[in-house]
């Protein structure tokens, strides 16, 4: 039978429950256990698909087309395994299921209440992955903070499971904060004490405390926390701020988090963790031999979490290329034809990010034009590919009013148009083209060089597509469709063969990049940026030498 670890959080949000859960899972996986992670979010939205990125960060899409919390991206990047719609549950889904059952008559004659009906559905969802007998340990992260009204049904469900299941089958890890007061030059344990008290008042006793801190807490503070929070001293784990999230598994291993968890789950006779590849990755990440500057053109650059998977994909690709990737955030609304050279002139590569709506579109088109004309390595994702198509249509083919029907529903030259199956859809949630679809790549293209094969599958999240009526005009003028879904004829990849590196994709490759398997598109893009940088530095050096002479 599967064993269960629950990860809760206290004191404040954004402490890193997802990273701690993923780090613990990585250590257990490295010891040979089959592990997965699931996230329970307390908001009433059915999923984050309709949330503004400013509100909740990026929406992570799974292989089976579920729009989920961005923490599932961390789970996949750390564990190098796919998650699914079963790995992310929201209060909205819970209540939707219970209300549907009530309407069907499943509770006929009963008053439907939070306890037992809502908590029973929560427990059912918490245990569903364990019923497949595929995993030894299932880690469940509870979103929000202990004490939030929204989180109470989830805490109650854990309390019931603690009572129903043997002690050795369930364990609670509570993530908390030990703030450092500079004025007093002291670490304060009182917030942690209050957080554990609040959790215990709900009937849940934590087995392990992971303490986020800016300064080492030492044995004396660990002893104090253990005494006042009623846990063993060895179960008080120090989680000092790390330079990169990918160091956290090694920090947790040093603190023996995984062995303490295994001990409390009564699991013995396990091997030492195999983390050779992970350590090699970290070594390359810490000691790069080169540096490139990549411009990230987007609409939500003020919030880093809005492009979390893209930023992490740059980390993975940078390590493979032994290159530090410095990402410069550039808001597309502030790019104009007049200042585009000033904004982009110092870059080694340009990525135009996904997004929705007309805001900032003109800036993205100006940025694409600059990259195309200057030979700057260009990579467009989803909307970024569509902007490349519009720019090429206007400035190369000569279709002045070329546009997307998303931004201009009355355009007479819709080089980007809504997909046919999307035109009849009226509801917004979960109705886009979502999940994994196959793609046939043209042999001899840049895409074929990058992937090294002609059949791939990638994840999607979009409503609009390249208008195939214009494909012949594009190919005649030098932009080719190098990747196509053979069943739907949907163009997946557009590229300019005469350009050093110019490629746009309709799908989201960032969603499949992991530490152990960096996505080839990002790897080759950073490789092209390195060459561009080396050429520019060589040209600059030659110019300086000629001036001296």
C-alpha cells in the first residue's frame, strides 16, 4: 500500500511548500522509491485556466490537458515524470463534484454539509493516486496557509485520515518561518510556535517541521522549537535560503529530511541516494564558462511566476551549454519602432513569450522585425510564433493589414485565425486546445536538426492558429511551415531557413523541460545565442584593434 506525506504551510504564503515537497520527493526517488506529488488548492476556481497570470502566475498544462497550478511544473522538473489532472485538485472541483452528486440524488434525504460530504470528497481525492498501486509514497501539498478559512476543510480531512490510518502510513510535514530581526539581531521562534498551535488546535499534529530562515538556526533553537512544538529535535529541519531552488534537495539531504520521513513511515533497508546527474547539473550551473543575455518580451514581466517554466527552461539549457543565461525582462508595451534598437541592441537572443489579448502586440511585432533583420537568434512560443507570422506577412510578403482575428476580428487578411472547433465554444474554462498532440517535422529543417527526429509530441494551450490559406505565400517568400499536425493540418512550427536561428512554435516546449532532460529547443536557442555573442565580441575586438592601429 502507498504511504502518504502531507505538506502544510504556516506563518506566511510563498515559503516554498512546492519546492520542499519536490525536494523531498526527489530524495526519495533517488533512493529507489516510486513517488508522485499532488497539489490541493483552496481557491474556488475549478482550475487556474481563467486566472490572470498576475493573479496566480503561469498556468501549467499537463500531458492529458489539465490546466493546473504552477507547482506541478516544479514537480515534473524535479522528478522528471509526468503529472496529470489527478495531481491537482481545487476547492472548486470538490464542490462541483459534491453539488453534481446532490443534483443526481446521491444524497437523497440527507442534508449536504462540509462534514462529512466535502471532507469525504477531499479524502477520496487525496487517496485516489494510491489506489493504482503505482507509487510507494504520495506527497500531498496543501495550498494556502494554516489558519485560512479556505484551508480548513483540507486540514480537517487530514485530521480524519490521521485517525483512520495507521501511524506508519501517514506523516505531516509543516513548513514554517523563523524570521531574523536585524534590530534585535535575533531569530524568533514565536511565529512558528503560533503556527503549530493553530494547526494542532485543528486536530493535526505535525511530525516534521521545516523551518525557512535567512540565518542558520543552530541546535539550541532547534531544541527550543522541538520542546514548544511537541516534535522530536531531529525532526526540526533547517531550510536556509539557497542560491537556486535546485540546491534545496541537497540541503534537505544534509538535514536528513528524507531519512527522518522514512523512519517515521517505518521504511527500512533502502539504498543511498543516486544524485550523480543532479550534482553534475548543479556543478555546471554554478561554474559557467560563458554568458549570454536573452530578452524575454512579454506582457506580464513584472511577475516572474507568470513565465516560470520559461525561466526554468533557460536554467536547464544554460547548464547544458555551460553558460550563464541572464534574462532581461522587456515589457512589450514599452517597445516602439523608434526605441526597439536601443531596447534590444545589447541582446544575444530574443524570446517572445505566450500571452492573450491585444495589449502590447505592436511592441512584440517591432521586436520580431528587429530580430529578423539583424540576424538576432529568435524564438517565439505560441503567441510569439503568431507575432512572427504577422510581422513576416506585413514586412516581407507585403500584406499591410495582416493580423490575427484575436486582436482584430474584422481583418481582411487573417494570417492567424481561430481554430474551427473553437468557433462554437462559448464557455471559457478548460475549452482551449489543451494537452499533447503529435507533430510531423520536415526533414532538413532547423526543427529537424534540433529534435533529431521527424515525429514529436508537445503540449498545447491555444485557440488561434496559422491560416493555411497563406502557407504558399509564406514559403515562396522564405518562411516555411517545418512542423505540422498531419491529422488536423495545424501548423506547429514556422522558421526562416536563411536566418541564423529564427523559429516559432505554436505549442509550449517549456512545459516539458526538466533538469535531466532540458528541452532541445531551449538548448539550441542558447547555443545559437552563444555563437551570436562570440561573433559580436570578436567583431568588437577587431574594431578596437583597428582603431588602435
